[in-house]
C-alpha cells in the first residue's frame, strides 16, 4: 500500500468516526507524521481529485477517494487475516501496521486467494480498534497487548 | 500506523521473506491446479510448458527464500500448507477459461516482480543491522526479481503470439 493509500485509509476511518471531515492534526497523529507532511499529502490528494480540503474544517474524501480508501482498507483486512490464518501471528495488529506499506493491491489479491474472508469486508472494520470486527471476535485483544 | 517503508529488524525482514515464500507457493500450487483442471484440448503444449516452468521456477525461488529465512532463525511456510489452502479456495478463485489462466499467470509474475522490487527498496532504505549479509540478501532478491521480469515477458510474448 503506497503512502497516498495509507493517507486515504486514515482519512476515511477518521471521517467514519467523526461523521465529518478529518482534522489535519488528527490525521497527522494517526499516521505519526508532522502536520506539514500531512498538509503536503492532502494537497497532492486534492490535485488528484481524491480529497477536498476546507480551511479550519479538515479534509474529506471525494467519491473516488472513498472508493480508493475502501480498497486500501480491504487490503489491510486481508493482511490482518493472512497473518492470523496462514502465519498464525498472535500480534497481528502490530505486524499488519508494520507491513501495510510494503503490501500493494496485487500482493493483497494473491494473499486473498488463500484466506477465508467474509463478503462484508471492509465494512467489518472497526476504526477505533484498528481491526476487523470479525477477526476481533475470533481473536480478542489480550490484556497484555491492550496495555501496550 | 506508520507511513515509513523501512524494515527495522530481523523479525520484520523474515516476515517479508515468508510472504515472498507464500507468493511463490501460491504460484506453484495454482499453476499445478490449472494444469490439472483444464482439459488437454484447452491446454496446448506451449501453455503446459509455460505453467510447468513457472511451477519449477517458483519452487526454486521458494527454496532460496527458505534458506534466507533459516539464516534469520525464523520458520518457513510449508508448501503443503499453502497447497491445501489454494486447493480449498480454488473453486472461488479459478480462472474461467484458458485466457484467464494466462492472465492469472501474468498477474502472478507481475505481482512477484513488484513485491521483490518493494522489498529491495525497503531494505535499501533501512538503517537496521540484519544478522544476514545485506549485500548477499539484496543480490538474491534482485536475481529472483529478474527471473520474475523474464517470466512476465514469456507470458506476454505467448499472449501476443496467440
């Protein structure tokens, strides 16, 4: 997933939680980047017709941006489920975040051919927990992980 | 969440190599499945040879990745595990016809090529010290990447010739 897709996914999830535009500061926090970097990428996304930025309100995705963000989110769900089902990784939440920048759409599609994913994906994704709710039900967060 | 593309540890590197192994195993298992599923009329000698060569090459790549994973003191992903998963999901993901098989093969080769390219970039951008020689690691991955590029050309040539 390239950097632009990671931004689109993060904006989408914040919009879902806020039910409105994503504030630049919150987006920067979510991605662990500086506000200046976030602003630069928002400008690029605007230029590509994927997002609209309104001063003092924040950034909203266009219809095309939403489609792209949902694809990125679907890829993220695939990475999480692949880590659990195939590689049996217990800390799949942490590792999915580490891997997402190197796993593009095509790799995710190939991994998708060997996992058992539900059709409601990516609507199954819980933005607050940063995990697929179906996966969360099967593999609840251990207390020790939650405390980290 | 982080937007960096760096690899910070042996563990992360091993995980990426394991994913590379899985991609190779998927190619190997799917190519074998295509040969098994398509009848002889649909599968001429040229395409059969292409799929068999792809499966052999993937098996070789898998073994080279497996050696690197072992050096990082991590577990390999057994081929029979991935073969069983491909078998279980094949009904929902199989190409519909002969053209679909060639597209599937092209997609496999292109996906693998781009994956190794991204992993090499991530290794080169990383300042981490790995317990495996970085030069040999990149050389191995670059050599596999070039064979994937040749694979893309082979499939494309065959598609254009038909």
